[in-house]
C-alpha cells in the first residue's frame, strides 16, 4: 500500500479557517498550514492547492462560509483532488456537510496525525497506543464519516483500525477500546517494574524531548551510537529508544528518546501514549532539543514547555539548541542551562555532557583505594555500588581505581590514597 502511495500520491487540497473566536491552537495560520503540508508529505500525499479563510466565526453549515466552500469545491474539481484536509478540528456534521459540498473525502489535522502514527509505529506498544487513539477519535465521529469509512484501508486517514465496518459496530469499538486499555495497563505495570530496578541500581534517567523534527534521534545517535534512522521528516520516531550513555568517568545515565511534540497534538494521542510519556515525570533531567534554525522556534518551544509542565512538573531541564550550524549565532540565547550544539557535526557535544554532569552531580568522585587484604571482601560491594576501573593485587593490599558516591567515600575514607 505504501509503495503504491509513492507511485500515486494522494492529491489533496489543504484548507483552514482563521476565526476570531478560536484560540491560538484552534485557529489556522500560514505557518500552521505550512506544517500541515509537511505532515501531508510525511503521510505520502501531495498538496495540489491551499485555501485559508478568515472570518469572525465558523459558518454553522459549511464551516468556511458558502462562498469559500464553493471556491473549495471548484478547486477540488479543477485539480482532481481526492481529499481535503483541514488544519482545524472538525465535528462529524461539519465533515458530512463539507464532503457533500466538495464531493471529496474530508478529514482534519488530528486524523492526519493519527494516520502518520499508524504508519510509523513499529513496536507492539506503539501500535497498541495508536490503535487506541484512533478508535477514541473515530467513535464520536462515525455518523459523519460515511464517505471516509467506505474507503477503509484506501489511503490517508484510513489506516489502523482494520476492515471492520466501524459505522455499524459501536459496540465492537467500545469492547476493543476496553481491551486495548487493559493491554496498555499491563505495559505500564512492566514499566513500573523496570523503573524500580533502575532506581535500585541508582542509574539516572535523562529524557530527550522536543518539537517533532528538532533532531532528537540524531542527538541520541551522536551520543550513544544508537543507529536510529534519523530522517528530515515529521514524526520519524514514535517508539521510545533508551541507551546507556557514559557521561564521564563518574557518571553513567540512561538516555531516552521520546515521540516529538507538535502544535494541536490530538488529546487522544496524549492519553493513549500515557504509558510512554509518563516516563518523563520519573526522569532526573530533561533535554529540550530545539531546532535553532526554525523560524517558528519560539512558538514551538512554547508547545513543548507547556506539555512538559503537565507531564513532568518540577523536573530540571537543559535547553539544547541544535542545528546551530544552520542558524545565526546572534539569534541563539546563551546562559545557565542552555547549550548550543550541532548533533550532525558533533560540535558542542562536550559542553552538553559537561552540563548534564553538572545537573546530575551527586558528589561521585574518582579515587584510588588501597584495601588491606583483611578488608578485600569489600571489593564486591564497591563493584556493586560504585564503578571499578581497575584492581591490582600488591604486597600490602588491593589497589583499586573506582568512582564512589559520597556514602562510599565516607565508608572507605581510611583507605583513600
């Protein structure tokens, strides 16, 4: 199906309404339409026209107003477009009215993002989360999506929930939602077990967060050699990847990549991905990866910071200005808890590691111990609770090079050389 899409990309017209009664996240603007076009390309479609209408409030029947709706119909006819995607969230009745007017399939931004997630999710957990979000999105919209659902599996906006005739089987959907929630509850239980194990081993967790396509996967690769495909497209990473990172001789952390945030992220997705996103509140440090060259940088930073405040309140954060080689240095802010890097070239990564270590400093130091043979049994504990670099057996005892936390330093103070 995806190969066929590459050969015959779905012709799509993008539409949006900039209304005075809408909030900042509800309204459509030129920049949000640009982002919608990038999302469409990610999904495998091609934009053959754009229409952005301004009015005080949406029209109760045609959303855009009769004149603009007719203009949209003519554009569909002239371009041979099969689909219209709105930058605003639409109700079932609005979808039904617009499909009747235009003669094309109509979906909204949320449905497009859900479709991309359905394409990108690779792990069982990722697929469960996407399927749950899609069913939650579809359930209240069934009566208004007749034309879309008749194309089940036929292209953008139809992937994910399978071949079931959704419009006639609400009971089936509710049962499936219940089962998916139970399966994800089990995923969360397993995560809690893993988290307790990490806490027991005292391994700090550093989480990468950021707007989609800011370069999180490229940074994870640069720091850990994770080998994750890092392409210049939105939502390239959905499934969380965690790798061990040696920050310094005395500090090892777990570095986790997360799904990119985006403006107007469907709330069903945030809820469905709770098992993944809740990891953020247990992180010891957040790295907010920012595209320094992004013309919408401030707005995109605000989206991430708002979600981070909800998902991980109180967790310290470093702002990591990535792609600095593509930006004017004078436009990049500096200061405490801000680092400028290029993940692709490696520039600034040493400063980032130093900033991570400073934020997570727990007093661990590298020391040399001379353990008398009468205390040689303590070496097992040092291996368990510290980090041993070398152990040499000499005439008067065991010479140990190790990284010890403050508790161990106090315990073995008499043996430190």
